[in-house]
C-alpha cells in the first residue's frame, strides 16, 4: 500500500492543454512556424525547452527563447485556459481522510502550479508542492520528485507518482519509486506501456479505487489485474 502519493500537475490534476498548445503555437509563430493545436499536445507536461529541441530541432538557445515567447502569452492568457479534472478534488479529500501524504511533483514552474491551486481553493490539499525553479536548477522530473519525497519524509517503497506521460514514468523510476499512469491525460496511445508504467488506470474513478486499495480493474505491465 502506498502511503505517500505524489501527483504530476498538467494532464493529471489540471487539464491545461488548451493554454499550453495555444501558447506553444504563439511561440512558433514568432519564428515563422505554425502547427495544428492537436499536434502540440505533446508539449503538455514535459520540460518545454527539451520538447522544442526534440520536436523542432531547436538548439538550446533557440529553445530557451521559444520558452520565453511561450510565457509571453501563457502568463497573462494561457494560465487561465484550464480546469481541474472532474473528480480530482474529491479524490484528494478522500486520500487525506484516510491519512495519505499527498504532494505535487511537476516540471511546471512551481509558482504557476501554486497560483492555479490557490485560485481553485485547492492549495491546502497539497502540503508539499515541488515544481521547476526560476533559476532552472533541480528542475528535471526526477529532481522535483526527489525533492518532494524529501519534504514529505517519504520512503521509496511506500511512495508512488501519479502521472500521464513517459516523462513521469522515467522520473519516478530514476528515483526508484513506482508510477501509475492515467489514460485520461496527454499520453499518446501506447506511450505509458512502452515507458514501463508500473500500473495504468483508465480514469479518475479507477485511480481512486487503486490508491484507496479498493478492487478495480487496471493494467499492470501487459496483464490485467486487480490491486
């Protein structure tokens, strides 16, 4: 049973894809590029500079400039183009009620995650919030996960990360903890399986059953099982 539960933010707690994809397209337009919004869903979740380099072949300097251009739109506009996934608030309240330790571990700038949670009256549901830092240090996924675990006083064997992409799986595994992938997020078909997610759940009711130790179908590796 997992006693410390860390949540990714984009695609796991908040549906932020609209603001992110529109802001990525804004940054691309600045350098004469364009893309369909649907094709930019892959930018929701991972470090933005890395994604600009991976998808568009930008060098580090160009990628960092693209991130600056992205934030030019995201900060005043895109940050408001989001919503909490239905059922997440209720899930968090139930986890607190049974004594689970809950935190956020995200590649999103920490102050943005805190702002959105505060706006929704959910800041108190996450005693620990770790995200990327303004100076760029200790901002890789595994580093924010590790930092969150330290603040929670968590043991690896009893900690799990809830996330929606391969970056979450890789970050969790790098620090030696399990990851449950959620299909309602932004992963491409087969991405979570290929990344080696320890568990995969279809939706928030299935995630709730899993985290609370209730019987519910889920995928463990390639086998259907119940936890």
